[in-house]
C-alpha cells in the first residue's frame, strides 16, 4: 500500500489519537526523551492498575508509579488551594498579618503545644523503631521558639501585593509595575516540623501552599494543622484551604504534586536523587522549581590561608549534615604539608562532637591527595553511622577525581573529600565541572584573589569562611523556604535563598490621565 505524501496535510503524520494506559507488562518499553527507552520491571507491572499513572524522570529514565487514589487526593488538595488563592485576592493584608500573629500566639500556648509534643513523641518513636534518624524530627523548645520568631517576622513584614516597583510616565498615560501574588506553591519537605510554619511565609504575598511532609513527621504535621494552623487561618478570616496538607505518607504523593501543572512554583527541601527527581518532574510539567538536587559545600584553602582558620572553618562547617555542610576541601599543594594536618584536626574535633561514641570521621581522597595523609589512616577501620545504622568501614578510601563533588549523606559521622590542587584556579575549574555548583568558600589573605575567585567560580553562594552561613535565618534573618544551587536557582532576578517575601510576580497596569 502506498500513498502520496504531498496529498497528506502537514500535520497528518503526527499522532492523531491517544489511549489511556490500563496495564503494564514486564519488559514493556516506555519511550522518553525523544529517543530513549526505559523497561517496565516485574514489580511495577504487577502493581499497576487501571486508572494509575506512570511518570518518567527525564534525566534518569526512572519509572514512577502513582496510584489513582493517591493522584486524586493530591489533585483535590491543589484544587482547594487554587480556589483559596482566588479568594485571597480580596483579602486585605491586615487579615494575613492577623493570621501570622494568631499562629504565633497558638504556638506560644503551652496547653496546645503539649498536644503537639505528644504527636511528635509518637512520630519520633515510630521513626526510631524503623531505624530512621530523628535528629531534626524532635519538636524541641528551640524549634518552637524559632517558629514563633519566624511567624512574628512575617507578621511585621511588608507585603509586595500592590507595591509599586516601577512607574513609567507618558504624556497622556502612565504604566505601573506592581508586585502581585504568584499562585499555588507546592512544597515537599523532609520530616522537619518547623518547615510547616516557616513555609507559611508564602501567604505574606497572597499565595497559597500545598504541603507534602515526610512520613516521619506526618503525625506532628497533622496535629499542628488541626490545633494551630487551621484555627489561625479561620480566626484571621482567611480561607481554610490557603494551607493544605496532603494526607498521604507515600512518595507517590510528592510525585503527583510536582507533576500538577496548576502549581506556580514547586519547592523541595532536602537533597539527593529523590529531590532531583522531584525537580525533573516539575520542570517536565512546566512548573518552575526551587531546590538543590544535591548540596554540599566546598572550601578552598589558598597559599596564604591560615592553618588555624582552616581548622576552625572545618570544625564549624561540620556540626551536622545539612545541605550547606562542608563536603569537599581543596588545599593548594604548596601548603599541603601544613594545611592538611590543620584540616584533619578540624575534622577530628567535628567527629568527636557529632559522634561522641565512636569519635570518628570518614575521609575520601582523590589521586595524589593521599600522599599528604598519615599512613595509619589507610589501615584504620572506624564505625560510621549511616541512615541504616552503624557500620564498620575503612576510615580513608580513594575517590576518582570526577567524583570529587559527590555529596556525602552522613548521619553522625562527618564525611568529607580531600582534594590537593596545584592552585586556586584548578580548584575553581574542578568546582565548576564536578560540583553541584552550590556553595564555594575561599580561605585566603589576598583580597585580589577573592575578587578573582568570585568572578570565576560558578556558584550562587560565595564566602570567605565557614559554609553554614548559607541559610535564610542566618544570612537574611528571615525563615528560609529553600535553597537553590545553580541548576535550579537561575530564576530571573531571584537569589539562591527562597523566602516568603520573594514568592511574587509582577503585574502591569495602564491608566490614562
């Protein structure tokens, strides 16, 4: 059979019909990325049912299964938040201010807080029983105080809604650029109850938010919603669905949320492949994202660096594992004999602080760097605390240079990579090529060297000391919603630190004289 191509319309060669996927078979090819194929596993084929959804992570080809029931729950949450966003357009800023004040007041109520603590103790107990880390899950007095301070800060903050950003005058008319609410923000974060309060900062500008919290903290989040957050919304006269918590502990809920094209912004707290997958799903749906799929900070010790400063910077940057924790340390070869021991002293002190039982650390060294390390490290076995529990591992392991930027996800045992470089320029080149392009800090007494470093290093956060300053509360004195490396942080004029008052857009209004 043949036909005349010229007689066919210009679009007839495109797919003209779409069918719903109702079943999967083991080994079934799934096309993605235009010319790449992923294969369905036996487990996925068995779990998939009619009405379910299959998502493909474009960067890796990973196939993600979203059950119909989970997708419908998430869609309902976004629908409610979208309706609340429409209502907020007519809600005065004073009402939003009352919400933050009331939320802070209810957090300050000891009777209410005891009920939240009870839910949190159950979460902590369940997480510990599953071998999960509970370091950031505990609703401590400090966490409570920080949430209250943050909410009071949002209460006093100025809204950008209707704020004139620029006015252009013409002979017979004027054009105004005005701050405006962005829309519905999707928020996925790890089991940290404080983020639930911090992220309500997006309401300051008239936005609404849908939360999906890690399963470890879901009980705590539900208690905070019921006892504190929703009553504060209603007391202030805000729509109840201005803040919505997805009532699901499944990872599929986060996938469904970030795949919803109705979101105006998707924010993920955390790091690693799971967060990177979320970002890829959002970008595939056309939703801008704020996240750092991988974190990890780099410190570069130049020829003029102080050994004492290096030791203190290493120690201060390893108090716990978060995204801005020191991950890779580059030391110039001409000073390695003096600076590497200082690096190790700081690392040893950090290990004694965070891992008091084993008092150990884990070190990786790129080729050539091991020559500057003590011989005993090569033969030493240490107890390393991982997410799954303590394990015995070599204290020092070699690492290929292209892996110098690999982020180490440690629990109590500090884990760092050492790279001995020829000069600062080589360190910058390695950072720009292999790192997540997140945090870069230069230790140098030469101010001209700092100027060159800032100009050449491809990072949103650049400093001259410890790395843990990369935090909204520390750097900007306001609750942080999230941090972005350059992969996800080049969003027009917004910086790498996302806070509630930076979630806005611009409307343009024309008026005649």
